[in-house]
């Protein structure tokens, strides 16, 4: 994968020092384009671990792609169905086996008008509280230029000259103050907001810009305080 992506992008990566080389880990980061999963997989694989993604189940219906996703053993999320919780059950199995699970906690590509991290969903927090696995954050930037599918008005991909893709990682997110009860709604929401809060400064480093003080909430179509950044 590393060699296949090289013709399309240049990499500005850190050493991902917080990624454990053995044992379970939940890797979380911002989600800005449909290319993210491939770029993040490259980043994680290059640093010695194999990531298992949670992705929308409709991708498993795309000819060709569905066969690949099954072959590499990724985890479908059946949104809007009675089976939506199955993905977290399967993710826990992977963590129990000492694997790395990757989650985009926003639940979809960025809805923020300027592509900053926005309000998160609770899946990553519930999984972390339920398993005790460390939550390792990263922030990235550059994919929205290469693949501008979510960057405002549709633009053509930027394939040449190669564009930089920057990744920055941080220390494990400290969720100890929220306890281990994944059924405690208030605690889970607090942990979810804390995960987004850990990602934001890493995106700032990758972008070389300062993020808005508040987070975009897709449900209200407005900015809300960081501690309310859950939807």
C-alpha cells in the first residue's frame, strides 16, 4: 500500500510513538474525505500495526470493493437498523484478541464548513470504557486537496504535482475520570467530547492553523461549546 500511494501523495508523518506495538488499541482521528481510510491504513501499517476499520455497511455492496473489504476482514456498521450495535460487538472481539481498531468518532466525513473536527458520536467512547483499551488520537490534513469530495463545491482531484499529506499523533486520551460504565450516558458523552478535544490540536498541527473555539453540530447546524460536541 505504501508504494501504491506514493505516486499520488507526499508524506509528512510523525513517528506515531504512542501507538503500542502489541496489545489492543483504539485509534481515533478526524475524517475529511472518502480517501481517509486508505491513507490512515497506510499510516498505521507503516508503524507496525494492522488496523481494523468500522465502515458504513453500504460499502460492502459496492462491486469489487465488497470483496476486498471481506478479504481484509473489516467491520461493517449497519446504520439505521437493529444491527447497528453489532459493529461494536465485533470491534470488542478484535480488541480482546489484542488487535488495533480504528474509528472515526465523528461517524462520517466532516460536516464542519471548514473541515475541522466536529461533534462526535459515542461509539469510540463506549468501546474504550467497556474494554479499557487505550485510545490513541491522530490528526491529519491534505486528503481534502487530493480527493475534494467533502470540501464544499465539488472540485477535481489534485493528482499532480503530488500533494503533502500530514499526520500528527498524540498521547493516549485520558478517560479515567469518566469511569468504566459504558451505560452511563452522561459519562459516555463526556468521554466522547474528550476524544474530539484530543484530536483537534493534532489537526491544528497538521494544518498549521487554529481551530474554531466551538464545534459544529450537524443536528443543530450550529457551533456548540466543546463539552457539548456530541451528536
